């Protein structure tokens, strides 16, 4: 068996990388390329077979929503705004970070492959829908097509980096496809470099990852290729967080990490069912367990079942692998996590139906949130889809509001889940505000934990700091210095960028690579330097202003002028010229006024909190009947 190898010194003759091409401009390819172009000295060209996506990446209206992403893309593109007539002025304030554009989006795939020294493969790897392994194995058609394309076009040696999540030993298949189709004299080295970013925190995760994994062959050529990639990442990531290992360990580590994370969520969701039956409170149980340092606090939040494009797919991948290896008990173990997730989704719907007197016919149900989690526009496998499909089957009228998901995307998901488009138009309403959705409703269901829905007191930053400085470990902030808590961190673009800017500029931080500490041209510094302190166009609400943690300029940890708080608008006020899923982001709204909602609802007024983001006592004081995941029901099953 090959042993894991830690590259401590860069092998002498490895190739310096100047140009990187990324195949796939999705949730991974786009942000990863943007941060790489922004933080390193390489030029990155992102290509995609979907021209609409590339058009969107080249426009003011990016195809995905991620806090902090707009600013980095605009800066790295070096072309602040493509629409001169736009009222969207924020990008003009962003400087060119290197004095030139180093991030490009293109549909000319062959040219980009030909010019690249290193190619990231960030294409989709969905679960197979047909044939052998249907419903479980990974569909590698996009990966194979990408490999063939690279082999046919390349006229010089390339390093091919598998960034997509793939089954263990896929690098072997890629290598065979590349060498079988290669032009004479062209050599390919294949690396595995799985991505661990989570949506909603992608920029932060890419800027300050817990670790970067690079798998390579342990031959001199393989190690040299790995060293080339280490060189890129080490321009902004501390070297000790860049781990090298053999290819198969790297591929399996990605699947394993996702399976372990999903397993925690299914475990806590299973406990939530016990809580509801016994009167225990799942938040209290999670907190009690998470304070054990061996368990840790993350990924222990009960909810309506996990969503997103990867957890289920990657566990199915392990199930399929286990069965292929005749490890049936192992396969059953992992399959149990998905079964529990499905059970949780159905359980939540059943509880709602039970409370509503087992009759939803013609009742108006407001669904708050459609994205699979907050701070993303992604809807893949969102628990909202199964929930709404169930409500439709019960003949309810459904009004949906999500601050970042566009109407056409919601229609598409519901049609893909089996609803008829014509029927949907009659019974589903997509609303521009939560107030519109809740007007005249019999019940409200909170499916996504967007901050604006919560009526809980914002986290008291100072108290959390004193109690549990858990946000700091991820950022490796030196002892005694304050940073934002994870909850604050994920809230807004401003927090993400200003905190990261502060972090990267700390000259005394022992964990920073010296390049960052000494680099006065650090692009993040420039980014915050040049953004005017204008409140006139800010989309921050009164409440956000009063409840936000203090500006880094006012904290003792960040006295530098360039760490000032960013008042930044990332939403254009003008509609884009075409109708599509890719449009301007609507402004973030203030927190919901639940008293106002109460005045417009039908009685009895139900609120079903799928995320435990509401203060039930406050709602009950307003006359609502409040039910929450993992808390004993007061009403279900009594009719
Ligand atoms: N979404 C996430 O948060 C994460 C995803 N991953 C993994 O990364 C991979 C990509 O995921 P996403 O970015 O979410 O998928 P995505 O579906 O958003 O993007 C994939 C893109 O690749 C393009 N594409 C397909 N074949 C191509 C080709 N031959 N040449 C150029 N472009 C091509 C597609 O048109 C699409 O735009 C998957 O394997 C996924 O499991 C890993 C970590 C996080
Ligand atoms: O491979 C991937 O695609 C990525 O999958 C997840 O990231 P992501 O799916 O974007 O988001 P998570 O924060 O992990 O949430 C996944 C789902 O679990 C739910 N969740 C999460 C955490 C929790 O405590 N409880 C809970 O129900 C979320 O609401 C969401 O529906 C992993 O966290 C990433 O590390 C990984 O790179």
C-alpha cells in the first residue's frame, strides 16, 4: 500500500504554474477560481458548456449567491461593471487587485485547455439516473467528457486536478482516458484535490480552509505535480494546512467527510424525534453534547432533514462502493443515514398535517425559505421541495417566499419533483415578501433559517466571546484577540470580508504565511481600503445597524484604517435586461415584524419552526400556536 507523504520541501524541478483553467463554473468552479485568481499570482480562466452561466459570470449579476463573492469576482475580473447604464455603483469602488484582470470566464473551452498549465475539473457528478448503479453510483459522464476533451485538445503537458467529488479510484479512469487519447509526446499528471467548501460560507472557506488535501501518485512526477499545486495554495494558506497523500486516500477522504457530517445531522434528527416524544428540547441536548470537546458543536442542529446537492449523493456513493466490495453491513450502516433523513422530512410534514386538523384542503400555507440552507440561492435537494410537494398532495394553497431564490428556479424544482406546471400555477404563489406570503395564511412553515425570519435576540457578541470563542479556532486568531462568532460570520458579505481582511492583515499572527503578513499589496486590504464609507446606498437595515457587532475599527484587535467596516451594496437596483434565473439580488430585508404578520393571518395562527430559529414564547404572546422541531408538540395528534 502507498504511504501518505507530507511534502515538507518543494521538490526541485517542479513546474511553476502561470495559467489555470477551470472546467465547470458552478458552485465550486466559480468561487474556487475567483478566490484562486484573487489570492495568488496565477491567471484563471473558467469555462463551461453552459453559455448562459458564463454570460452571467461576465455580467453584474452572478449566477449564484454567496456572501462576499461579488466583490471578489468583480475585483479579480478587473472589470467592475459591464453595464454602464447600471445604477449599480458598488463595483466601481472595487480596485483591480493586481492592476490587471486575472479571472476570465469563457465559452471557448478548447482554447482555455490549450493555454493552461494546470486544469481544475469542477464538473458535476450527480447520482446516476439510469442503468447499472442507478440511484446510487456516481454519474461520471461529465468527468469522462471533460477528460476526453482535455486529451484531444492538449498539445503540451498538463496537470489535471480532479476537484469534483468522485468515487474512490476515479483518478485511475481519468489517467487511462487521458493517456489513451493523448496527442503524441503529451504527458498528463492527475491529482486529486477535493473541495470542502460549504455553500453560504464558500468565500470564507476558500480563503481560510481548515485544510487543503492534495492526492498524487508517489512517483517523482506525481510529487512534482503535487508540489506545483501546493505552490499555488501556499500563496494564501498556511503550509501546514496543505496536506498531501496518496490519490485514493484523497478521493475517499472527501466522501468520508461528507458522510460523517451528514451522519451527525441524522443522529441529531433522530434525537429530535425522541425529544418530541419525551419533552426534552433538542437544542438543549445538542448544546449539552456539543460542549464535550470530543464531540464539538458543529453540525448538530436539528432541522427538516438535510438538503444540498452532495450529502445524499456522496453517501449513496459510499453505499454503492461498499456493496461493490461485498461489504453489505457497511452499506446498510451508511444507508441508514439517508433513511433517517427521509424519515425526518416526512415526520415534519405529518406533524403539520396533524396539527391542522388533518385537513389542508384550500388552506393557505406560507412557506418561508426555499433554499436548502441560508445564505445560498441553491435549491438542490432542499427539504422545502419534499415538504411543498406533500402540501400540494393535501390540496393546500402554498405561498412561497425566499430572499435569494428566484421564481423560475422554484417552479423548476417543483415540476422536477412531479408537480404539473399548469396545476402549480393554480395553487402555488411565489411571493416577493414574507408579508405577502403570510397574508391570510392559516399556517407558516419556516423551512430555511434565513436571519430575517428570526425573532430571537441577535447573538450578543461580547457574551459569546467570553463564553465560547469557537469562531476563532477556525481562523486561528491569536489568543486574546476577538473575532466574530460563526453565527455573525455567516450573516453578511460585510462581515465576511471585513473580518477576513482584518485577519489577513495581522502582522503578528504566528499562523500566517509571511507573504500575507508582509504583503502591503494584499488584495483584500486594497478591497476594503477603497470602498467608500457611504451609508446612502447601503442595504443594511436599521436593525442590522444597531444589532451588528462593532465595526472592526472600533475593536482593540483591529485598529488599522483598512479594516474599516464595509458598507457595501451588492444588489443592483435595476432589473437585468432579460428574464432568467440569473437576476439581480433583491435587497436584504429587515427582520420580520411578527406582530404585523399576526394581524393578517387566519385564526388559529400556526407557526411551524423547522429550524428552531424562533422564540416560541414571544410568538405565543402574539397569539400564535407555535410548534418546533425537536420540541414536544402541544397540538399534534389530539384531533
Ligand atoms: N456545491 C458544493 O457546495 C460542492 C460541490 N462539490 C462537488 O463539486 C462538483 C461540482 O459541483 P457544483 O459546482 O455544485 O456543480 P454545478 O452543477 O453547480 O456546476 C458544474 C458545472 O460544470 C459544467 N460542466 C459539465 N461538464 C463540463 C465540461 N465538460 N466542460 C465544462 N463545463 C462542464 C456544468 O455545465 C455546470 O455548470 C461536484 O462533484 C460536487 O459534488 C464539492 C464541494 C462542495
Ligand atoms: O461536498 C459538498 O457539497 C459540501 O457539503 C456540505 O456543505 P453544504 O451542503 O453546502 O452545506 P452544509 O452546511 O453542510 O449543510 C447541508 C445541509 O445540512 C443541513 N444542516 C447542516 C448543519 C446542521 O447542524 N443541521 C442541518 O440540518 C443544512 O441546513 C443543509 O440542508 C459540507 O458541509 C461541505 O464541507 C462539503 O464540501
